[in-house]
C-alpha cells in the first residue's frame, strides 16, 4: 500500500494549489520520526506554513538563524526520504470566465451524442487540481498496489474533499484506476501528523510559485520550492491550470459542440 498526504493553499484567493507527497508506509514512518525530532527541538507544536513564514503565533520573534535552521532541517528530511511530490494549481479567474457548459465538460459531464447525460461538477472550482492530485499518484502504482489519501482535518476542507473524492473515484475514472484508489479519503490532525505538515509546506511553496508564474512565465521558483520538489518523478506530476492549459482541454469540446 502507498499513501498520499495532501493539503491546499489559497482556496479563498484568485489562485489555489493542492499539493502533497506520496510514498510507501516505511518511508512515511521514517519522515515522521525525523520531522517530530526537529519540531520538538524547535520548541513548537508543528510546522504551519501560514504562521511560519510571517513569523506569527508560535514563530513570533524568531531570529533569522533559527528561522533558517528550521526550514532547512525540514527540507533536508524531505530530500532524504523517498516520498514524491504531486501538485495541481488553478487560476480561479480563468475558471470563473468559463461558461457553465464548459465547466461541466471539464468536471466529468457525460454526453450521449450531443445530449447531456450527467452534469459533472460545474460549481466545484477545486475539481481540476484535486482530480490531478488524486489520479497522478496512481500512475506510479503497479497493478495490485492501492493508493490511500489523507487531508488535513480542517473542517473547511472535509465536505468538498469527500464529495470530490467519491465522485472522481466512482464516476470519473477507469476501472483500472479505481482499483488503485482507496475506498475513501481520510482526514488527520496536522498537529499529530508530520506527513500532513510536509504537504502543507509543499502546497504553500507551489502556491507561491504559481502566483509568480502567472506574472512571469519564465519564473523558476525560489530555493525552498525547488528543494521541496527535488524528488519529482515526472514533470506531468505538476499541472498548472492556467488559460493555455484550460483552453487546450476545451478545444475538443468546442469543436464538437459549437
């Protein structure tokens, strides 16, 4: 069995990222032990990107040397553990410009000829990045291996994550892919889950990188981002749903239904 731990960053902003890591149980145990030691040594309860970077709450008043030591120590653990990054990010501004029919098509609507049979999930702005993060890890699974998924237990994520997972697994993938996906997505408390804290670190970095790319398509991302994705297995494991990408998906739809 393989495990994927995921988190989101920016779902209330114009640009959102869903990201995390997948790997074997023993590798996750290795990461959890090392991560917990670093967190304990730092004297905090957990790594939380939105508080760590602005030095708020537990991180308030941290001097530069401690701040740098902490993030470097955590990134070293990620670099030294055989876990692999996956991420999907989307520009909500581009998504909101689409028609309802276009959003239906992108979220799994089915047709009989040109007649709509099932409506997809046109109101789910998170569909594309979440779909990507659920499906891409299975591409690296051998036959007979099951990928399980866990998100931070944040109540704001639980409802839509569960709905999308059930929809994607049961109605939007092939039977071969379905066999590689666990029966349900689970939720864990980040304070007691170094695995989700690692996903939080990555989702924050992917969000920052995506915002930068929207302004400068040639951006490479800062050092923390590049280190966090150092074990990426395939360039296709990262997907940015910006205007060109969305337009490429819609080309077939527009040709067939115009």
